[in-house]
C-alpha cells in the first residue's frame, strides 16, 4: 500500500504540473480517473438509488414529458437570467427536497465533494447542491456520456481549475437507474476535489 507521504508528494507533483499549464486548460490524469471511479463504486453508489432521487427524477420526467425543444430553450434562458439574482425557476429547484438532500450529502463528504446535480431524461436539472450556470445539460458530455451510455456508465471528465474555489477538481457523471425497471431515467454529476481524491 502506498504511504500517505508518498501519495502527498505525488499529489504535489501532479498539481505543480497543472499549475504550470494555462489555467483554463483541462487535462486528463489517469490516476485521478482511476481514483474517481473507485470513489463512485465505494461511495456514490451508496446514495445513488435513494428513494428521494428516484422519485424526484421519475416525477420530473412525467412533468416534462411533453416539452418541446423550444420550451427547453426558453427555460434554459430563464435559468441563466435568474442565476445571478434568483427567480422562480432557480428558487424552486434550489429549494426543493432533493436539493436539500444533495446539500446534506455534500456536507457529509467534508469538502471532498464540491457540487452535485441530478438531471432528468431530457438533461434538465432536477436538484442541485449549488447553482449551475445553465438549466439544460443535454448538450454536454456529462449527460450524453452517462444518461445515453447505459446503466453501468461512468464518465470522468478532465481535471480543471474551478475559478470560484481556485481548486482543481473533476466531475464524475453516472446514470440514475430505476430499481424497478433497471432502465436509465436520469443522470447525476458529482464534482470532486482532485487533491482530496488522491489522498483517499
């Protein structure tokens, strides 16, 4: 087993390399990728099938079944307008029971998790631990490479510098699967602090 001190030195080297690169340039790191997948298997999978997640996604899928792309675009526009100062759509999602539950999961992770958001079968936010810049995620890999990739998919994004926290993090996205049907009904993205991940 690799000692904590050796892992810490490795981490310092990794972050020093990242720090020498252009600050907005994301990078793939195989060690972080492997650690993120292990974290999903050991931790995320334990709460991914919580009843509140399954019920919230299922309910929103029914509610949004008849939305057109024009409807989705308009909701996304409203979200982006409200993301700076709040508004009915943002406030409703941030204040719902699922979002409260996700904030509790993030809090219990003691800084390792930086954000969590759950999406429905159209890529629209169902619940989130902190505000996202947009409401519709289906045009991004986090939704396409999890929701569309089947029930066992795990998509680990590149390590990037989070401008707000000035910490290196990766996002891991996995499908939300109905325990009754075994079908994919939505997706969840978990932001994970890269330093904390390597020290697990």
